C-alpha cells in the first residue's frame, strides 16, 4: 500500500500537538536543510545514490506502523540513513561514533569536497522561481466541465489520490501545463499535460458521511480525468 | 558549526538510540518499536505551575541521530557547513508567517492589490519580492462570511514555504491529512472553530505543483490601523485556514515605524 495516501482514513481520534501547536525543533530544521544538500551532493558527485524521488518512494513503502506513528523528520531520517548505508556513503558505525563527539571537532577535521553544494548554490536554489513546463499537449478539458476520475490502483507513485478515484466533480480552474509525476505512464499523451482544480462535494465523496456544504478542491492532471456522459 | 542542541548531548548511548541507528541499516520495523520521537513530543501540563525553570528537555533519539548524521556529513565534506548555515538562516529566520502577514495586511488595505492577489497570486507575490521554490505557482483564497477555506496536502505535506515558512508538525501529521479530507468541520472544532452548516467549507488539497494560502477576514475593531499594526495580528494558522482572527478591542498595538 501507499501509506502516504491517507485522505479519509481518519487516523487518530484527535490531532497531535493541537492546541500545543509545537513549532519545528532545531534538529528538524537542520534535517529540512540537510536534505537538499545531500541530494545536491549525490547529483554533483555523479554518484546518484539518492534523489527526492527515492525518498518519496521509500516513504510510500513504509509499514503503516511506522508511517502513522513516527514524526515526519524521523521518517525522513530513517530513509536517508538506509539509502546512504546501502550506497556505502556512510556506515552505522560512523553515526554511532559521532554520537560521542562534539560536532565542532568533526567540523574542524572536515575537508571540502568539490561536489558539496556551496552556500551560494543552496540559496539560489530556494529563491529561484521554477519555470512552468512548456505546453506539450492541448488541454483536454475546460473550466465548467463535469469530469469523472478514472479508476486505478497503481504500484508506485501517482498524484491521483484514492479518495477521488471514480468520483465526479466540476473543473473550476485550469492550472496550465504540469509534469505528470506518475511512476507508470497512463497514456500516450506524454509527461507534460494540463492540471485542473476539480471541485468535489462532500456527499459525492463520502455519501451519508459527507456534508452537503463541504467542498474538496483537488488538483488533478488530464490523464486522471474523463468527461462524464 | 555548533548545533543548537549540542549542550544537551548526553555522554552515553542508550539501547533505543542504538536501535534507531541500526534501523537505517536495514534492521527493519522491529528496531523502531520504541519510538524515536515520542520522548520529544511528550507534554507536561502548564496549568499547575508557573514556569520559572528552564524548558530544556532530553533530546529524542531521532534528534541525536540527526545531529550525528550532520556531524558525519560535514566531517566527510559532503555537506559544506556554510551552505547548511545559509539554509538554516533562510528557513529558520528569513521566511515565516511574518512574510504572509505582510501580504495579508496589504490586501486588507489596498483593494487593487487584493484583486491582483486573488487573480494571480504568484505574480502579485513576486511584485512584493516574495517567492521562490514551492511558490512558483500559488493561489490565494479569501475567507468570507459564507465560505471558509483551509489547506492540506493529503499525499505528502506540500506547503507554501516562501510565504509561511516551514509548517507546524500537525500540518504534516497523518492525523490532520487523513481527517481533514473527510471531516473538515470536526478538525476545525479542534482548533476552536465552529461553523454553521450554511457556511461552505473548501478544503484545498495541494497535491500538484500549485500551493495555496488563505486570506483571512479582517477582524472587526481594526478600522484605521496601519499596515504594520495589522501585520501583528495575522497568524500562521489563519493563513492555513485553521484559525479565524478574533475581533480586536482596545487600541491598536504599538509598532516600530
């Protein structure tokens, strides 16, 4: 199962950390910042041992027991360690040893590796506006269309969540060309196609457990949609 | 670079911590039976005593392991400490809800900007010099007496970092992501918001590349306030949609010119 596709599962009886509303911990902030630097090194060094897609895949394939109980960054940490150990970049022994040593001592012995992402590159990467993908296939739908989401149950990544599959809604916005990130190609139309905001009402999605005045505005790509009727 | 938690690093290595390190080596789910994060999220009551004491706590195994990972990667030269410091400063200080608050306060006081913001959020934000990765496409949705908006990403935890900073832990939790997609009114109640059945609730599931931010309603009692004064009352949760800003009574807050 894809344990990241959780919509509607009603996990837990109340929200954690509300009303405590815990802010991000320093170590979580560091994890957030380390992750792109690790990807950058992986790519620049041509070792290609880890990518955001690898991390996403491993997060989706975790067991529910871990996925639904551990914190976000604890899960990322598990995946990063597992991947770096498997690639021979790190060993568990090195991590254990580092638990006893002050970071400054290790930093003092550090040697620059040319493939490490520089501060300038790191800041440029977060401040850059990503270009929209070039139009590659004409839009197959338009605002106002009533559309039904195709049935599917794929192995691997999709951005079509389970809770809207087979359901009917109305397109309220055309978001323009998007990359189709699915692990499996869904059609011959190619990887760049229009995405739309599709509005589903609560009764359509959840029947007697839905609310008539709840609306779920879900961004979906052309390949996921068929015109009703 | 000294780690903010370094002073609390213990001298010994617990079994739990060893288990956590081993988990990454393929020891599997069993090694994680003891939760590496529970220790850190455990609460203690704030009702029964005043807080004069230091709030330091024992860091979790995940925190210690993350710090060790950072040390090792810096030691190997895989991570440049200057690059890490630059990102920590960016995400820890430069971006955050104070950026979104500027946008909201301006929209409340400048109808022309407000119209542009709702029409093309991405360009309106870039006109203020706000943007970057993950707001290459952003839509701003406005709350009103008849429509309440809130934001989620049910497939991961997509969030508009450049305007709101990094998300709170609940936003990324399976509990929020799973429940808001079926019972948004129940989730809102946990945040203290009770909506009448006639109010439409819109849940924006930002699972493609577009990000969302909520423009909260301007609360009563803020007539005549300056943009700077208005910024002080705009909260992160109001811009996610899990808070309705309370009416203000009394005088406007003092802000530095």
